[in-house]
């Protein structure tokens, strides 16, 4: 009897989990709870501006806005190399992952804009 109940429970939990997965996937929900994820999300949702220095690096190297977007989605924030508590605009140092691990961004995040100040390629 107990095994039967556990079986029904596992079947119901599995079906429910699949339903919830598809429901959240259609809503484009994100769960940005870590410090890196929250910081990158606040940078992404603001209007993006490129400094003249960053534009020059983009023109002379193989870096485009799609690669910048990828870094802002999956990169690592090094809070020690930035100034996250600076007012009025916090500054962050973001490094890419995998094939973009040699690219770093220095970003100034203000109330309504995120400015890519520097693009560094190692």
C-alpha cells in the first residue's frame, strides 16, 4: 500500500514538474538570485551606450554587439576590480566565459544607461 502511494506521488510530481517547466519556459522567466546574475541583469536592462574608446576596439578587433551581449548574459563580474558602490554610477569589471574568456568589459552603470567604457582583449 505504501509503495503504491509513493508511486502515485512520484508520477504526479513528475507530470507537475514537466508542466511547470514548460509554463516557465513560455513566460521567459529568469531566476537571477546570485550577485553576478543580478548585476548583469541590471546592466542588460538599461540602455546600452558605447564610449569612443570601446567603439574603436570594436572596429579594430573581432568584437561586435552580439559578443558583448553574450558576455553580459554569461560573464563573470569581478567586484574587486570595479567600484560597485560608487555614486552616482557604479562601475563593474566583467569577463567573458569559454571562447570569450580573453575579453573583458569595464562598464559604468547609471540610473538609465549602461556605458561600456573599455573593452580589453588579453
